[in-house]
C-alpha cells in the first residue's frame, strides 16, 4: 500500500505536463470516488436497515430503552385513550352513588398517573413484544407499498401508519378500565403516520433507485479508487489522497446524516414535544450508517499514517528503523492484521455481500501495506533484529537517565571542572548514545567512551 520510491521527474517539458495531467486526473477521480462512496453509504444503509424488516424491528428494544421515546409513546397512548373514550363517564359508572360527584377529579388524577404507569409498563417484556409486533407489521406494509403494493396492500390513496392501538388497550387495562373501553375505541385510534399518500410516488422512486444502487455502487466506488491509484505518478501520494478522501467523506457523511434526520423529523412530526423523541429514534435507526462513516474516518487516518510512514522525513525514517526488527518475520504483522479483521467482522450487526467485499479489500490492502513496508524497512536496515531494537532502547534509556542524573546533580556538586561543564558532559553523552544507536560504535566502544566522559578525561 505504500512505497518509499519517488520517481525521477521527467526532464522534458512534455513529461512534466504529462505528470501534472496525471496528478490532476488522479484528484478528479478521487473526488468522484468520494461522491460515490457517500452515496454508497446511504444506499447500503437503506437496503440493510431501513428496508430490512428483521434488522429494523430488532431495534425496537433499543427504541424503548430511550426514555424520551418511551415517554412519547406513553403520552400518545394515554392521550389517545382519554380523547377517544369518555373516561370520566366510565369511572363514574364504577363509583358508588354517593361518590359519583368525584368522578371528574378522579379521572383527572388517573390521567396524570397513567403517563407514569404506561411508561414503566413499556419497560416490561409484554408491552415491548406488542410494540415490536406493531413495528414489524408496519414495516412489512411499508416495504410492500414501496415495492408497488402486494396482495393485501393497496398503494392507491391512504397513509402508511404505525398502529399503537394494542398499546392503548394495554394502558386501559393497566389503569383498570380496559373492559369498559375496548369496544369504544375508534378504528384509527393510535395511528402514527409514517408515509403520507402525497409522498408515495417520490418514496417509491427513491426506493427503487437506492435498492439498485446498493448493489453496484460499492463495486464502482472501489474501481474508482483503484483507477486513482493507477493514475498516480507516486503511489505514496495516491495513498495519501485516498486517506484524505476517506476522512472528508466520513465527516461529510456524519453531517449529511444529521441534516437528513432533521428533514425527516420535521416532515413527519409536527409537535415540538415529540421531536426530541423522533430525533432519538432517528439516531438509533441510523446508528449503523453513522458507524460506517466513523470507520471511514478511522481507515482514512490509517491511510494517511501509512503514506507518512513511507515518506522521506526524519521521523518517518526513525519509525521505519523501529519497525524493521519486528518486520524481520511476517508472523506478528499478520497476527495483528488477523485480529483487526476479526474485530471488524464481529463488530457489524449486518453481514452481507457489501460488508464482506469491503472487509476483503481492507484485508488485501493491509497485507499489501505489510509487504511493501517490510521490503522498504529491510532494504534500508538489512541488519535490523529483535536484539538490536531492545539494545537500542536500553541504550537510549541509559543515556537519558545519565543525562538527567548529571544535570540534576551538577548544581549540588559545587563548581564543575574546568573545560568540562555539566552541559558539555550531557551533550557528549547524548551524542555518544546517538552514535551507538546508529551502529557507529560497538557496545564495548560505547561503554569505554562513556566511562571516559564521566571521569572527565
């Protein structure tokens, strides 16, 4: 994935123009690849989660674990119950004759208590199962509508709604009036509009487009990145460009997800009190998509680090020298790569063709990076070995400690010897340690020279 080789620029003006042209073409293709990657992330999320009933309904427990969402559902259920049914009259029928005048205050107090009762009930498995069943039925209907209808679903007029009637009936049971109100609830009680009829055509067109894009966009994106790398005159520059694009797309994706959520919530929720819960629901449902954007940022940073590590800089050179002993054998590098691949595989909630394709590509790029970095490091440091790296570390630590000890002890030891101030001793020790680390002094020469400096000779 990286290489330290820098091609010699062409001496002719035509060659220079051709090189600049390839560089410009590389960045144009990288920008196109970034746009395709951004569209791919949204398309794959729609196909994986938004239109996958099993995955979508699996989030029901996560939705109800959010206090704002649970409170909004409880409030909606109780308000629908008290709006659709004359609860005061039902309470009055159950009170003795001498207490019927208390029906009004009793119904008002019951309504206030019902919010807390239903909220707590939504934490229990029974109501969570009812909510999941309602969510599953609604999602199946929504997918059928977006696909153009089915044997039991008509796409001519009407809205797609989430029906909370079972939650309302359960709420009535919880507060003791379930038997009296079950037959009095209207058929549309508890319906929450998910898709309006005037949005149907646009939603169906978008559904078909995203469903198609989810299959070939990821492949097209990978091809675009491959073309950009091929166009580059210097592979390290291409790797850096890919890293920049991944980081930018990841950041833009997170921003786009937030803006899209604001639009969806504003278009579906009119009540300001319910928007907080709707925003939380959007964040839960889009967690997989936002996670993919965060992974893009992380992978982009790895590409940037890989490009930097292959560069001619002093720190990059020193880093390669430190890695060289570990790269003498491939075992440890590939063990780390295998662990990372396993973590990526287990971290995903959905495993499909796109996910496996991306994972295979990342593993292949990681293996390529290991081989190229290993070849570069061993070419520069052919004598590197595990014992050397430990010895160098021990030498550096010893030199640092001697420098610290000499510097701190100097003020308390009185006047230094003429011609050998403590600062000179520290500088000599540091220089000696550097020469030894670079292999210009053997262990015996280093020990003898250090003894002479410390003795003041």
